[in-house]
C-alpha cells in the first residue's frame, strides 16, 4: 500500500483535474451553444483525453471511490466558486465577438 503522502497528492491532483473538467464544460458550452449535440460529443471526447491520462499518471490506472469523489468535488467547487465569473467573462467575450461579422 502506498504512503499517505501519495494518496493526498493524488486526491489534490484529481481535485484540480475536476476544476479543469468544469472549465472544459464551460468552454464546450461557449463554443457550441447553438449545436448542443456537437458540443456534448466534444466535451466527452476531450474528457476522456483529460481524465484517463491523469488517472494513469497519478494512480497507475487504479480506480477508487475516493478518487472519483475528489473529481466530483473539484467540479462542484468550480461550479460554485469559478463558474459565475467565467460565465460572465464568456458572455462579455461573446458580445464583443458578435460585433465582428460572422463569428457567432
């Protein structure tokens, strides 16, 4: 069994990955607002390319419930803390880009 330092660092790294996962969702929502199915497809494909390498790097492919909970807590913290600010920023960016012809 690995030491407690390894487990804590893995939980922290997966928590940060959960924050990134939430940001990825907002990014896909921003770029594919009109084509929702395409956005969902790209979100899940990019999620696989984000989460599987992180799991292989940090845990060697070992799955535990605590690792999944750490990811979900990271997403929940992103949604609670960072989502309002990021969402507002993306809306302002969208308004500025709409003024340019043909972007959205």
